[in-house]
C-alpha cells in the first residue's frame, strides 16, 4: 500500500511516494514509465538520506531523484491508497482497489509540518531531544499533569495529554483528536512511535514512583 500522496519529479520523468518497507521503517519508491524496475530506497533514521536497494539501477534512478522525492513527500499526511499505475500522457492514476480499505486517520500536512519545524535542530534534522525536553518542561509546569501523577494515572494517558496539549498549541488546531495526536507521534517515528518519547516516558515513570 502507498502511504503518502504521489508526487511528480522534475529531475527525471517519474512519480514517487513514501511507503512502509516490508523490512520495517520508511522508504521511497520511484516509478518511471520507461523502466520496468521501480527505484526503491530506505530512509536512514540517522541522516534522513535515501539508501538505494541493491536491485535499484542507479543509472535510471539517480540520487538527485531520490533527494527530490524526499523533499516533496516530507510532511505529507499518510493515507492508504491502492497501487499506482503510470500511463503515457498522464501523471499517475490509482488502480481500482480490489477490496475496500478501512479509512485511516488523516493528519493535515501543514499542521504536521509546524510540529516538525518546532522540533527541528539547527542542522535541519528532527530532534527527539528538543521534543522530549519541551514535554518534560511542560509536565513540570502543568498542574493537570501533576494531578494526574498524584492520582496514579497510566503513563500512556499522561503522555497523550502532554503531547496533545503541545501539538494542538503548535499546530494552531485545538480540535486535533486523540487519534490524530497518536498518528502524529507515529509519523514522527515510523519504527516505534513510543521511541519518540523515550526520555519523557522515563521522566513520567520516575514521577509516578515518587508520588
């Protein structure tokens, strides 16, 4: 299943999209009308760069194409779609799905982009350190969080409240649902959403033990 909107590249005549890879993590897929083999690359969790698979022909899918695909798909809301077909004279078409696909929680790309920007470091990379420091600072200053800890609330509930409050304020959308907050967390770290909040989770557990 395709996991983001399809984008059209300018470096080469092709379309691209992000998707979950069978091996885990996120990847980029590029499809050319004149090449049978699609270009596939995983996305490095440390550098954010595309790592081409062994069977991706570099002459047909240059690094510049993957770089452009990464930039164009950055921050796009994830959604399930059917397989994509490329036809002459058209950009891209969705093939009819063989069966109905359950609707998935959709996150607005502009709102998601604001959250990513808030926690992007000076090197232009998403920083979990900045995110966790901000959440920990918020938790220490929040009377609601302090009460939840005193009442022995579950860590998941405390984390959802803190992240939800911050994400709603940063995005400017006070109506983000809990499902959308969880989806944003999943988008921030597609391998293990809980890993995004590792330091914050540790802080919550310490606070609950002290109560």
